[in-house]
């Protein structure tokens, strides 16, 4: 017999999770701080992306494996603040910060940030903004990367071969999104829990049950 029957599972509804539509000032500020921090990371990661392209000339779609870093805010922000649109807002603002710092792709990254954020939101919306376990985080990271690379192949690589480049590129990126953005964001939240910085959020108040 399953002794956990009737108890909340890791990806189930959290009874301490407030109504997902009610934003507090601390939620907005947290998303803004995450956006600025990751906007700088995005800007720096642009150089990593450009640097690895020559090394992967033998199989260019492999560069999708480092894509997940750009999708962390789309997963991390919802895991922390648990509000409708948190991933969309934070990913968009982070992309805007990277553009202001001088992105290689100019203002297009701002539009892409919106697309990425929307992709991640789909996973949380599917759980009615009540599920924040590892499966949801992994799905959010993968969907955010799918949306991001779909934007890529339309905006930047329209003439590349569909099967030889586009499909494997999107697949590698989704894997990166699931692991780096999805599981990576869960790991970041877990690492922050003992510090008490999340105590004002539902994730922090669940410390005793993790």
C-alpha cells in the first residue's frame, strides 16, 4: 500500500500557494532583480555562443546544447514568486537588459524574450499555476527553448535545411532547456532555501516539507 496516499506530492497543489493572480510589490521587485542579473548573464553568454560556433562546425546544431542558460529566468521566476506571467515578465526584462548592454542581435532579442517567456508559461499554465515540482520545471525549460529556437529558425535560419539543421537544433536546445533551465532552476531554488531569502515566498514556506 502506498503510505503517501492523500499527502501532497512534490509536483502537486501547494496549500500555501496564494492565488496566482495576486501580485505583491516584493514579487515585482524580485522579478526585476532576477531580470537585471540574468540580463547581464545573457549579454556575457552571447560571447560564449559566438565562441563555440567554430568548434562545432562539424555539427552546427550541437550549439543548441548551451541554449538553456538563456531560459533560466523563464523557469526560475515562476518557481520563486508563483504568479501568472512571472516567467514572461522576467524573461522579457532580462532580454531587454541584454539588448541595452549591446546584444549581437539588437532589438530582436526583446521580441524573442517575449516568445521565450510565453513558452515557459505554458507549462505552469497547464498546471493552473499550482504545480511547481521538477516535472513542471523540466517542461517549462523545454517549452521555452522550443519557442526560442522556433523563433531562431524563422528569423535567423530560414534557409537552413529542415532535417539536417533545424530539427536537431531545436531538439538539442530543448534538452538543454529541460536540464539547464528546468532542473538547474530547481537546484537554484533548493540551494537558496536554507539561506532564508525565500521565506517571504511560498517556496520558502515549504522548507519544512522538502
